[in-house]
C-alpha cells in the first residue's frame, strides 16, 4: 500500500507549516492530518510523516506512541470513550461501561468485528459536573443513563 | 458580587464577537496596545494581585517581569488551555462560552512581554472548544485586533490555536512546551525557567485560561478594583468546578476567601438524598482529601486551604458522600496517575504503577498486612524526587487517603473484601 497525502492534504500540510515559526512545532497538526488521511498511524504512515517533517521515523514513532489520541492501530468508525476518573466513577461510570459492553459485545480496547465500534475507558475529559459522560469521535455526551446510551448507540451506524 | 469571569457565559451567542463587544469586550486591548507601555501594564497587573489560576497561584505580573527585555531571541506567549485535572472543567466553560475573553487576555499578556507570536494550546479532546477558539481568533483577525500594526501602534502579533493530542502531563508548562516543540510531552528541569529558556530555548510565558480571561476586566476597571475583592493574599474572584455527590454540580465564580462549607451547603445545595458528607477534594485530583471536620473553617483562598493541609490547586472540588468507598476512590486516582505518568523519572514511572496495583489488591480483597506502609513508603520516595510536580501530585493524594481513612483501609485488609456497601 502506498502511503501518500492526496493533493488536498498536501496543500493543507503546506498551509499548516506556514502558520508555525518552526517546522517541528507543526508535528501534532501534521500527525492529525495524517491520521485523518490514513485512518490510523501505522509504520508506513509514520515513515511518510517523518520524511515530510525531515525527522527520523523513530522520533515520530516516539511522539505518536506518547499521545492517546494518535492511533497506531485501526479503530472502529465510532470510538466510544467512557470517562472512568473519580467524578464520573462517583456518578456511575462503571455501570455505563458495563451496559455498553453488554450492548455491543466487546471489552474496552476492542473493536467490533464489523468495524462499527471501538470501546475505550479514558481518563478525565473535563466534564465532571455532568457525569457520567463519554466522548464518541468528536462529540461529548453528558449526564448519561442506560436509556440515553442505548438511544445514542442506535443512531450510530 | 459582580461577575468578572462568568459575566458573559449565560448570554445567548456569548461566543461571538458581536455579543462580546456589545458587552464591553475588546475595549481593554486597544487601550493597552495604543496607550500603555509594557512596563506600565506589568505594574497594573502586579498591583491587581492576580495570581495564576492553573494551580500554582504564582503572581502573574511577576511572572511576566522575569522575561528579559533585551533578549535578541523571539519571545512567546502561550495560553494553557490543556485543562485535564480530575474534577476541573472551568476553563472548558470559558473556552466554549466566552472564547473572546480568552483571546483578548492572551493579546494583553503577549503585549506585556512583547511577544509577536502567541499560542493557545488546547487539549485535543475539546474538539468543539477548539472550533470556538479558532472562530474567535478568525473574527479577531478580521476586526484588526490581531495581525500587523494593530490599531496603528506598530505592534504585530500572530495567534495560533494548537491542539494537544491526549496527555494530562501537557498541562504542566514545560511539558506543554515540549509538546509544542513537536516532541513527547516531557517536562524539563527548572531552572532554567521558561521565562528565559522556554519554547525553542526562547523566553516564554505560559498563562492559564482563567488567568488570561481576568485581564480585560482588570484593565477596564483598574487594579485597585480587583485587589479590593478577596483576601489579603488571594485577590479577586476564582472559578470553582464542583462535581461528585452534590445537589447542584457546575462552575461557580466566588470571591476568594468564600467559606467552603457555606459554598457546598448553600450555593451547591449540599450532599443530596439525605446522605452524609465523607470527604472533599478541594483543588482537583492531585490535592489531598479533607475530612468533613477539616472543612468546617476552610475558606476558598490559597492560604486557608493550605493551612487545612490541602491546596486550592485548580479549584476542582470533588464531593464524596458516606456511600463512597475511600479505597476505591484512592485506587481510582492512583490509576489515573499511573496512566498519565510521562515515564521520564523512575520514582514516578514505577511508583505510580506500584501504588495503583496495591490499592487495587486492597480493594479487591487481596490486601496484605504491610500494604499501607508500603504505599506510604512509595509515596514518600516519589515526593520531591521527580523533574516536575506530577510526582507530588500522585503521591500526596495517595498518602492523604490512607492517613485520613486508615480504619477503612485496615478493615478492607482484615476482612479481605470491600467493606463499604454500594
């Protein structure tokens, strides 16, 4: 598989570099762009970004592996991330996770066979006053209960 | 009390430039850039008594004054919008509902240190907040508040919204700068401090969202008006995020020095369902927990909370009622720190995981006789032995939970099960 930016992504890449005082500072936005283009950041994608940024692949790998939002493996179309930190735990986060597990039949860290869902338990998402909560892809869902979760999951195809 | 930080958040379309300016926004910035010298501005903010709201409470004007004026290197200003402290969600409210107040504050701060490139580093998960900030910056550019030769002053400034990618440690200022340099978010030794050796080795100031959002008001009303609010050493107002077992969770703006008990019982409606209070973490998940009898006389200012044996931190107040298992709560936070340790210093990298494992086995009925002393020992060996304050942040709450709820931990170990029914 050849891993390369589309012409549109290349244009975005150049625009991103132009905004920063130094090329290195653009590393995270460029990795986001690559993740958007390639779905995840596997070895080929990392090598490609390293070439674009003029850095060693090992260094880019070190960055990617450090941040939870950069995925080194493919994930489902809908990435369900249930907050498990204290305020959400006090609000019943464990029950929400158990409900989702039973509903979609996977454990945290797994992806459904049809690629529809990936389930993760994550740390504090700065939404403690509306616990329990979860993030699915870009969106926050707050003040959850089982009925709400069921309705949310149903809409995600 | 007049609201300073939450003055706009309940107004419809509060995030737009039109609403912000119609409510008095963007009056301070033109005044600053056209009529004030940087030294004057620094003196004004020093006189206001404003202290950094990210957790450390360092005087803002003084932080600015450490930036060398004669440095030939570029200077950078970074707004820290990487809010990730457990129990804290105040910056997110400002980011989503009053982004222009943050932008205006960022511009003022950048001018104080004569920076021509500023960043807002926002945590990656806040996609909606990022969009709000990016739009606000775009509007501010179009209106001429940011860019070249601002209001004919000859001052140039660019502002870049930069997304993090999921790492609690990047809220620590030197880790944030490493991340902004395109590296892993690894903290650096201080000294040298960012004021002289920050982003790419250049003079840099990192200010929290809430700190910056207070600046337009301080300029507009004068430092004396701000200093008249609060206590002798903790001036002004502060945001508190309240969560856990509380009737009315949310973000509140209080005058510094407001009594904690009154705040929880009256403003926040107390512990719901007729349950009794068991513990309160007053300043976010890295701060020691307080027992009900310890909060009786605590006021919400830096000095009072410290005198009670905890810290005001970010103002993230987590309330736990009598049904809470304190072993489980301690384990929950230990797991957070084990997950978030950046891995650079061995006491923290290893110790956080050991503490998590031991709390876990106590909670799940496999605790051993010496486990509590073991955790206290590990905690003591992390404290003060790491590059950044994360180590202390992980060690302090672990030790506090054990010391303050020792009976409950002992019972878990003796009975080989969780002894708190829920």
